[in-house]
C-alpha cells in the first residue's frame, strides 16, 4: 500500500507568531487519521517553533523545509545545510520547486545533489517536477518530466516523494483537470518502472477545499502539495480531512 501525504508548502509566508496562530486554528478542525501524513513545509525561521509546538501539543504534523544545500557546511551564503534541518526536527524537504528553478537558478543537477544530501541525512525529499504551458502546447509534457526525473534521480537508490506540479497551474486557479493529473502521474509511475509501484506521487497546483475530493479520487494520486490554500488553517484542515489512507 502506498502512503497518503497531504503537504502544505507555505512558500515565503508566515512568521513564527503566524505559525503559532495557524496551529491554534488548525488543530481543533483537523481529524488526524492513521496512514495519512500531514506535512507543513514552513520557512526556515518558523521550523523551530513549529517543531516545538508540535512536540508540546502532540499534534501529529510532520515538519518540512523548502530547500536544502548538499554540503555539510561551507561558504554558501543564504543556504541551509541538511544537518541544520535535522536538528530542528525536520522530516521532509521540498526540492526543485519550480519557483526555485525559475527565480534562483536551480538546475536538475543541483536538484540531484540536494536530493542525495537530504536522503543521506534521513530527510525525505519532496521532489517537484512539472512543465510550462508552452511545453504542454508543444506536446512535450512526458519528455520534459521524464528528463527532469532522470537527471534529478541519478544515483538515487531510494525514490523520494514526487510531486507533479504543472507550472501553469501553480497559483493561477487554473487547476489541471484531475483526470489529466492522473494520466501524467500514471506516466511517471510507469517511467519509474519497478521502483514506481509503491512511490508516493503527489499533485500540486491550485489545490483547494473545493477540488480536493475530485483530485484525491484519482487512482494514481497519493496526495497533494498545496500552496495558497495551505495558508488558511480552516481550508487546510478541510483538505487534510478529505484524505484517506493509501491506495
Ligand atoms: P498553489 O496551491 O498556490 O497553486 O501552489 C502550488 C505549489 O506550488 C505547491 O508547492
């Protein structure tokens, strides 16, 4: 059985005080279920308080970060080392988000290095892949995504969680039709071969309380990576409550 994961990617949102307020609103609305992993990928500055609050309340939320460097330490101004995340109780880390690729020069090669370093420290990467509108219009969805996957997963023994996030569906309200998301996830699973069968595959891009049921109903969708709608504790609780244990 594959595990179900509902992950919120807060991006560059929420101070420590806002994180605390989120948890206070979220906790009473969320019904945790065995076999459904709920993850909050917060800014680095909120990770310690998130871990501390979770430990104090027993809320079964997993902590995630949004980037990780591959070196142990070094002269890499503005980056964060895997061991630093582990010390803060981090379990997951988003790697290769399209915003990092677009705005911060992330390449498949650096994504690969980040995936391997994260895994070497016991972190579970959430590897993001996805095509632009132009690539989709040129009929290059699969070839693009397979290329991203092959390069990001070079010399990676254990597959990370993989999130399919079509760039044109991120923050636009233009959700990929659930059946199309399912089709692409099936192609990804097939491309991963023997290793794909029990890999957790997520969909991300304009996931909301209003479309979560239809998205999770798709056979290949093991969960979601939620941006904007994860900032609202009420809506994120609705999304988390819609999930069921693995397929
Ligand atoms: P939105 O849910 O805001 O479209 O963002 C998706 C995303 O990028 C999650 O990583």
